[in-house]
């Protein structure tokens, strides 16, 4: 009861004390004042005072690599594990430091500081991420700097900074790309800007075939960004976006026999369907109070409709092949020919969330110590509606028809309706003290959230759960502390610790249809961790950049997913070493011809359970699922002054377990067994003639066309076959 009052008093003190000190300290400030930031970055462009591990992929790096999507770009970041489940990252699977990558639910995703999940608290699933075409810079934060953001702070945070509005006249570009697997892509960007601000429009369309047969997709996005510089102190920024996806990419894998016969098949790919429509609005007002203080207020609103039809029910249960839902006899030529009559599960879901976040950044010399402070508050609401229909009527795939089913014949076919509402309040304070060569940064975040879940199920299914069982109120104090030392030129040594937190997702508390009774609810608790870091960033030697981090994560309550079920795995720990660097030999020899080497390596030498979980056959010491011990990404490249840049790289992932039992023997469903190690080669070539506005590029992934397994979630999933893309870009 007293925590919010105490925290409010602390925040008020942070406002009052520095404000009183402004007049006395302005003349003796020793810290350089930043200009108004309108780029959407959450990290400063100089990282020497950041007391934690960070990685930044800038425009130059992204253009040299020419990644197909966000996931190819992130493979070069140490500590980041990306799972290939579809061709172009339509459903991102990213895990950081041994956390399960499934739908990126343990990694906070932001675009210009705005959350990107279907619902950041109620369903943190990454079915959308910013297209790489709109990205200028990718920022990854894994240390105590996460205190300023939330709600997920147990693994890491990724912010996609979009390209800025032109500042002088008209500018833009047109890009076209083509590739095998019927891939086509188009991106048009045009903007105009001047002293008063400007406006910019982006239009993107991509289509092609996915990893597996009958996995075609079509994606369209249009976004507009505007900026109005009212005067030297006030700036308004607005951004609206519309995204639409229509794909036949299924979430169901293959049984072991099917995979051996043809690992790229999708037995019901022509019937399975995924539809996703997303509308977003982001507004920001920046008020430069004076040269020592900046007040920025962000508001956002997202409305997303996500619906999927799934025909396959139980992969591998038909003697190693998939059994079609409600089709007697399982997969057969006859059944596939008439699969439309078999029925399945149609799951339309609506997500709406909005929030507002004022934040004050200011410099002060309280206690005679030069300091940077951040004080902020965020209010956030979510409204989620999840429906599931199940019938043998093929019209179940029609959204308009499923809406009518609720009132027809007592709701025939309407299996369940789940309504979830979330109200969350976040308060945070952070201060960086500059003492000689040291930067000392304590911070604290307070999360206060209320989750309400109402469940209605059809007759014969598990009945409505008592309201007391499905409501969940949580409040957590999340402190962090970091220190950075800059006693050596162009070098930062840092150490930090912070409390990690991931709120309990409401769907984890819901009994699956067909459950015996509500007493079997397997309610999970929020995930909590203590995260430690010790690391180094350095560019001391000319032409060499290096970063290295030793990390340790101690979980109190880790949540494990096993074949769609969620349960608390109790205590666990992850310990590892991250190393990344780049060498530019052209700088050594002052040559305009540059051969460069880049690399990142993660050694997750410990990722284990620390107690037995008898109900799941987990023994203390077992390795966490989807936590490979080694991740390696290396590349060698060549640049010359005539606009040519070529790069050859390799990505390696070591063996993984697919379950907490550490099962090594594969079963017929394909869901149990190990995921063998694999190495994939890739290459990129860029050419932009001197003085030309036209760029030409060619990129290829999985050059050797290696066949490899990437996941066993709901059956076996093969990694992407060889993919080659050629493109041309004209800038004006």
C-alpha cells in the first residue's frame, strides 16, 4: 500500500531538487548538452557512459549486409539466437542469452520507442516487426539500461529506429528486388522537409513462397511520418502505419515420417491461412525546457486483427504422419483432395492497446556532482478478444460467417471466447553521476498491473473459470545499478546488475478446452530474474573495434513452454560470454581499398535448471530448451573506392534440446529429440558507381543449400533452402 506513495515522493523529489539547482549549476555544468532527439533512438550515439552491453547496427552495416529481413541482421549481434521458421521473418523467433525464442516473448521489441507486440502485457508475440526497408538503425540493450523500459526486462530489448524525414527539400528512393521462390519486393520512399519540419511516405509490398510448399505470402505496408518544428523549443512528431498480411504459413510442423519423406512439405498448406491487419498511431511532443532539460511526451495506439485457420491437429500421430482435424483416417490422398470438408480451427483475435508516457531528461549538479537524470511515467491499457471456432463447415474460413455463428443454433461452432483487459502503470527514475573517469548509474522501475480474463466456452468444453482464478494483479519494484570507467582512451569497462521481470501472460492461466475441470488450472507466476554483467567496449587500436561481456542470469521463476502448455520451471541460471569485433585493414594502411573481418561469438556455457520439476520429468542440471551452447557469426569483406563491396559470411548454431527433459531420441510426432548443430553460409555484393544515384546488389542465404532442422515446436520445421535476391535502388 505504501510503495506507490513512497515512489511518488521520490519522483517528486527528483523534479524539485534538480529544478532548484538549475539556477545555481548552469554556469558550472561539465556535461555536454544533447540537442533535441527526433530520430526515435533510445541510445545516445556515443556509448562511453552506458553501463551495460549494447549493440548498434547502423545504416552502413545494414547496407553492406543487405539482410532479407530483421532476423538476418540480428544474427550478427552477440547473445541473440534467431530461429528460422519462415522465409522473411513474418513471425519473429528471437531469444537472448538462452531464453526460449518462441515468438520473441522474452525480448522487448520497440519501434522508435513504441512497443510492437500484439499486446505487450497480454500477448507478447512478435507476429509483426518493422520492415528492414524502413530501418536506419537497430539498437540492442541487454544490461541494466533496461530499467527505463518494460514490461519485459529479463532478456534484452531491441529498438528499430526508422529513417528520418529529409531536412532539405525533396528526397527519397525506389527499390525493387527479385529472387527465387517467386520472391518480389518493392519499396518506395519520398519525403520533403525544411526548417519548419516535413513529411515522409513509405510504401512496401513483398510476396513470394515460404520455406515449405504452399506457404505463399503477400505483405503490404504503408506508413507516413510527419514533423512540425513549432519553434526552437517545441517539436511535434507523428507517425501512422497500416500493415496487411495474407499468408498460408502454418504453425504446425511435420511428424518424423513426413519429414523424412519431404521436409519441405506442408500437408494442408493450401488450406491453412494466416491474416493479420495492423493499424498504428504514434505521437510525440518534445519540449526543450532550457539547455539543461528536455520534456518528451509520447502517446501511441495500436489496433491489430490476427486470424488463423489451422487444419492439422496432431502432427505425427498417424504413424509418424499428421492427422487432419476431423478427417477420419488421417492424411491420405482422398482426404487431402477433400480437405475443405474436414473442417478445422478458425481463431480470429482482436488486439487494441494504447499508452501515454511523459519523460523528463535533465542535467544537474546536485551535491556538486555533474549528473544526467531521467524521470518518467507510462500509463498503458489493453483490450484483447480471442475467439475459436471449430466445425466441419468449410465456410468457417470466412470471417463474416464466423461472426454470425455466435447467434446461430446456440452458437454452433463457436468453441470459446476469451476477453482480456490490462491496465498497467510504470514509474521509473535513473540518474548518472559523472565522477572523474567513472559514470555511476543507479535506477529503479515500478510496475503496477491489473489483468482481468473472462472465459466463455461452448457446452461440453471446460466451463467458465471463477473470476478470482483468472484475475491477476501484480506490483514489482525493479532496481538496477551500473558503473562505467573510461580511464583508457576510446575504451569503456562496465559492470551492472538489474532485476528482471516478465508479467504472467493471461493465456498461460487458461484451461485448454476439454480439461476436466477448473481445478486443473496450471497458473503460472510472473518470471523474475537477477541479471549481472561485466564487460568491455574498445576502439583503442586504429581499425579495431571490440566488445566482450561476461553475463550471469539467475531465475527465480522461469516459465517453460512444452507442446503449447506453460508451466513454471522454478529456478534456473544462464552464464556465458559474448565477444564481437571488427577489423578494418584499410585503416591500418591508410588505403582506400579495405579488407575487413567481422565476427560475434556467444558461449552459453551454462543454461540449466536448478531444481527438479517432477510433473514434467525435469531433473536439476538439465539444460534449458532452445539454448544452444555456441552461436557464431563471422564474415570477411572487401570495399574499394569505386563503390564495390562484397561480403562472405557464415552462421553456426550448436546442438539444442527441444524440451526440459533433454530427450535425445526422436518420437513419431517429431516434437521430441535434439536439434543438431548446423552452419549456413551467406554472401552479399553491392555496387554503386561513383557519382551515381543507382545501387545494385545481390545477396544469398544458405549458399550450399544445406538441409537442417530449426525447431520441433508442434512438429519438425526445416530451415530455409537456398535463397537468392537481386535488387536495384535509385535514390533522389
